[in-house]
C-alpha cells in the first residue's frame, strides 16, 4: 500500500518534469518561429588554448531575411558588422572605410550561436537531441553544424522561461570553445526604414591609424606536420611567406590602406568568424584584417579545417586570459 501511495505521489512530479523540459523547448521554438523581428545583446567568448577572445555582440533581425550582427572586440574596440539585406551579404569594417560584398547563403549555411533562428533549426534538425533540467535551466544538447570546424562536437542551449540564456559549443575533447551569453532579447524593436541598408551602416567610427609598412612579421604558431617556412620575401610593403612540405601554403601580410571614400569589394566565399576578426573564407583561401594588417592565406594541399587551424594561430593583438 505504501509503495502504491509513493508511486501515485511521484506521477505528478514526473509529468511536471517532462512537461517543463519539453515546454521550455517548444516555447522557445514557437516564439522564434512567430517573431517578425528582434534585437538582442550579449557577449561572445572564443577559447583558443590558453587564450580567450571576447566580443560584445548586438544582433538585429527583421522578416524577409534581414540581419545585422554588430561585433566589437573588447580588447582593441575593433568593430565589424555582418549585414544581410535584400541585396547581398556584407562584412563592414567602419574604421577602415571598407566592406566586403558576398553572394552568400549566410547565415543559413552554418550553425550560429548568436542567431535565434539558427539555434531553433539546430534543435529541430537533431533527431537525437537530449533534453534535461539542471540548476533551473532546460538544457538542450544537440549536434551542431559548423561546416568549417568538424571538431565542434556538441552544442548546449540553456533555456529558462522559454527563452535562450546561454549557448556553449564543445569540442571532441569536451572543452568549451564558444560561449554566447544573452543579456537582453527584445521581440518588439523599432527599426528605421534604412536600418539594414549598406550606406546606413558605414558608421562614424574613428578612422584606424595604420602603418605604411609591416613593422613586425607575424608567424603561425601552428604548422601541420612535415611543413616548414621555406622563404620569406619582402616586396615593397608586402611580406610573402612560403611554407613547403606535406601541407604547403602561402601567407601574405601587408598594411591595410584606408581609403578616403568608403569602398566595397566584391568577393567569393562566406564570412568566417576567426579568433579576433571576421574573415572571408573561400575553399582554398582566407582573407582577413587584424590590427591594421591585411592577411591572405592560400593552399592547394590543406583542408578547410587545417587552413583554419593555421589561420587561428596567427594573432597580432593581446588577448584576455
């Protein structure tokens, strides 16, 4: 009799626990699917070995596929904007008077820890997802879709009261490599008519002071096995590093030239979030700007993952420990 009474007492608890787990997840999915716009703020941390790169993130979304992701590096205040409007996808660097223009499927071709639609799609697409409750959170554990980093093994989405509070991306060594913490999410923001237009987002940031030559060459801290620096040449203001071996590649470094007028450069590829900047990734080549230096890396031998390992080992700015 006592066992029967205990069992009856446990039933409501079990039902409530299951309902809360599924309820929080469903509330989040429904809220995002029904939203026509939102504005959110948060903080993104990218971990690379002993170093942590921190960004302040602002995301704006409006129906008909309009996005604006404003990212500011907390160490050097370097601002970059990923903009998707009705015309194209852009990566804008206001302080350099530059933008790159893409014909890209971004942000739908990759998992994105700071975009609500991408989180919902990750949850819906993973039929083997795990949902549990801990410390007041509903935690949805899924397999993410980071095309250029197959080492990202798990994504944990922390929900509370039907809304996302934190996202952690974990590698195969069970180390948190990305962490996005959400401060505020507003589903009723007011955007001006030209809010997502390119000209409106060129900004009034202070123009970056750049050098006319490379003061110090930056070398990769990681090299694939049986690959070594073969030649280092300086032609005018450009440094060309050639690496030979099983995974040969070329790395070019040159000072960024700041135009008086804002310029837009057409490129092939997709935006790629590196450690301290947003780059342009196109199969066998990557272009990026960091701390007043423009970098270009290309290889016929390396996979995309290997290219990113090399590129992410090149940093010319101090980081937060």
